[in-house]
C-alpha cells in the first residue's frame, strides 16, 4: 500500500507538478516524494525551509545525482557540478551574464522577435508556444554563439529542437528507458542528435579561436575567461556548458514568454496597463526597465516557475525548518507551494502583478531562479529577454485571446515545464511604427 501511494505521488508530481505541489501550500509542512533513480526527496514549502536550504554552505550540499536532464546537458554542466568544480566553472561562466554585459544584447532580442512575427497579419492566429520557442532559440544562438548566418542558425535550431523533443519526460524521468536497441528507439535518437549538436559546437569553437574571438558575444567572453587558478574551459566541459545554455536557456524562457502573453491577454486591465507603459518608450533598452511589465514577468514566474523544484543532496547534517536531516538526504523546495503560500501571498490564485509593485518579497519567499551560490546565472538576461520580447510583440501586433477551452496546465517537457496545450491569440491588426 505504501509503495503504491509513493508511486502515485511521484506520478502526479511528474504529470502535473504545479497542481501537486500547490496542494501543499496551505499547511507548509514538509512532505516526501520518491522519484525513480533519485530516491526520496523531503520537500519544504515555507520561507524558513527555503532559507535553510538556500543559505546552507556549499560544503554541506551537492547537486543530487542522477539528474534527469543529464542526457541533454551532459555531466559537466554547471547545473550538475558540485563543490570546487562547480565554483571554478561558475567563476568562468558568470561574468558574461552580469547585468552590464547583458544590456548590450537587447537590440538583438528585439530584432529576433520582430523577424519572427513579421509575417503575422490581421485574421491570423499567433501560436504563442511555437512563436516563443522560435524567438528564444534564435536569441540564444545569436547572443551566446554570435551566429549571424541564417542558414547556420537554422541548423543549430533544427538539431537543438530535435534533441529537446527526443528527450521527453518519460526518457528523462525513468533511467531504465535509456537503452539503445540495435541503434533504434528514443535513446539512440537522443544520442545521435546530441552528437550532431556537439559537432556544431566544436566547429563554432574552432572557428572562433581561429578568428581571434573579437565578436563580443558570450562565447568570446567564455573562451577568453579563466578561473582564479588561470584555467579556462575546454573540450567536453566547454561543450557541456554551451549545450546547457542552448538547451536550458531557451526552454525556460520560451515557457515563461508563453505564459506571460497568455495572462496579459486574459485580463484586459493587465493588457491595457502594459500597452500604456509601452506607449511611452521607443527603444529595447527602455522596454527592459519598465516597472509594470517587469512586475508582470515576476508574477508570471511566481505562478509558473519553469523548473518547479530546487534540490540539494546533503553531505553533512543540516536542520531545515526545524527538521533534522542527515548526510545523504535529498531536500528540496517546492516552488509552486512556496509561491502560493497564503501566509505570504494574498489571493495567490489570482494573477496580480501589483503585488510586486507594492512590496518586495524576500528571496526565500520567491525563488524562480533558485538561490544562494547556485542561483541561475542567466536570471538577469532572462528578465531582459522576456521584457523586450513581450514589448516588441505588443508594440507590433494587436492581439486578442481566442475564447473557449479550459485553461492550460503546466506539464513537464524536457528540461522545463510548459503549457499543456498550444495557446492561440488572434491577430486583430498591426500597430503603426
């Protein structure tokens, strides 16, 4: 009976993570979930639990392995490294993603967005998920790798998309499915697409090194950076980091972009306020700093954190929210539960961007990018990307929701969650500009 219950909880968490974890928002008590291959995770949904986990010293925590995303990003990914290896890799990868560097890329984001929606005409239906994925993938290919040739960008996009589609939820969550059956099956396809992407990455790295690396994109900055011991990233380690940026970077942003456009056009008051704010700006850099649009993005990430759990495997004893945990235990933060805690959030089920204008939640009440020494290095860039993409779309197209159907739910797809169905918006017209 207990085993069946545990399997049922794990299945629910895997199929509908937002609904599963939100149900624990009210009581705030820790609760266990057993995942295939990983074992039992003790989840916390209170600010005290989040604080204890996110501020725990690096020496007491590791990235829990095995991790379901390893087949896509590779074992050397920053997401999976721990200890000194994580610190060294982070010291090389973080500087290119600091705010001052990322501000130079807003024009590229606006250009990629404008090109993707250029053919939209009145009467068309904008398929939000598909559009968001195309925009964010093109952005990361341009910004990280500096690929200007359209044909080469298309090749990067094709292989990356095939890799992500092959790495579905079942293959990611159930390790024993990762079998090569005479060169056939999902696992064999994933390995083949990963090899193709590695070849493209190696070609781009070699080309950049031959040219002397003067393009000023993220790849240039990474190739020229060293850790505090003078070591640079190379070989498989470098390819794993770049593959992580390419795969994880666009998957998470495309999901957030789709949800944000969904909520904006579901509430006429929110839509009108975003448009009023956009009317007073003319450049992508100005769009990136708009306060209400920024609050819309924050509220979107509160309601739909793209990676809904934060996990740590303990290497030493740690007390989390009064619970004594021992070495080897895996502890986690259930973000949908934390972000819907009624003691922190008034009417948590309501999409209300004003809550982020009226108050600033602590990093232990609101953690869509994780926190502590493992906080996502692309958080600032992601915010700018979402703001500029949303602003460019709304300044270009007059959109309206297509009525009917149940609201989508968040379901696992590869590295992130995303809406369970395609969101369609009707193109009413194109705005002058």
